[in-house]
């Protein structure tokens, strides 16, 4: 990101502006970086393939993404177990 004259914007400036606008809008406080985590968590919960999430976040490999967002796994594990159970139950018919 850069200013109109092409000079780079310091990352803390973006965080400051974001925090100011959050306060101005009367929203709960959240760091700009937290939006990255929120996006990744929601994408994984929505069933977006981890490889796609990895690419969007710019992680070097998918294991970093999965290790970082493993807290999503509990719900995903339950959903996966239910899907496999449905397949097994369906095989008996």
C-alpha cells in the first residue's frame, strides 16, 4: 500500500486508522490483524478447502494454516464423523 505520492504507508498507520474507525462506528474493539484470523476461521468452517485458505493467507504450506486454525477442527471433526456415519449407515441398505 502506498500514499498518493508513491511512498509506502507504515503498517501502524493502517492499524491506527482502522482502530479510529471502529471506535467512531461504535463497534467492539478488534485488531486489524484479527480480521485475518476471522476470515480464515470462517472460511474453514464454511468448508473452503484448506489449500485455498492457505493461498489466500500467503502461508508457505497448508500445514501452517491447519496448525494455526486447528481450533476449528472440533466442529469439523464432528461434522466429518456424522458424514462418514451416514455413509456407513447407507451402505447397509
